[in-house]
C-alpha cells in the first residue's frame, strides 16, 4: 500500500488546482483513497469503477489526466487506452498494474505512464506530475503547430499587405 511521506506538500508544488482528474479503479478502497488524497490537491477529481462508465464520463467531460487500473473487469488496459485515444489523442493516461511487464509489453499498452504496484506515495505523485507535464507539453506543441500552420497558410495565400 502507499507509504506516507513527511513532506507531501512539496509533492504538489506544480499542480494546477483546477486540473480535472479521472480515476478508474474497480477496487472501492483504492478508489476512495485516491478521491480523498487527490481532493487535497485538485478541486475536480472524478472516480469510477468501470471502463464503460469512464468512457461515458469522458464523452461528456474534458479531463486533464486519466489514471486507470490496467486490469478492469471486461476491458484490458490496452483496449481502454485505445478507446480514449480515439476520442482524444492528447489526454495523458497513466495505467496502474501489479503485473510484471517487460519494456515491450509496457510500450504496447500505449499509455503515457505506467505505475507499478506496489508503489509509494512519491511514485504516485511522480507519475501524476509527469502526466500533467505531458498535457502541458502537448498543449504548447499544439499551439506552436497551429501558429506554424497559420504562417505557412499566409505564405501560400498572401494578403495584399503581405504581398507588397
């Protein structure tokens, strides 16, 4: 189980309180722990016990990060990640697993992070921080990509002011 750290406040130094976090775990005790713990750092934490409910929630709400058990009833972690990616390729997804996966198996899950059980509270916050940083990097990349696309469009189709 998670081991408490003396300086938990230092762990969330870069968290945006308004980030929307979705936790998917069929173990009610673990899900409740995540809800209570993450509410200390985020004002919008959502918890569900099934992939089906998580996908429905994701269709209705925008999330900044998803943390999910990899072995959900009736759905593999890989399948869950692929379903979410079809709806939004840029949302970071961290999978939690108790399985001993090699590097190739980990990469085949297509998740942005893998949290191996048992993990410490520090491991959990490292993964959480990594996922949120990934979201920020993607947002910056998207913005730069949009700006670059606009610049190329102006070169292909110059306005009268640009043509002069």
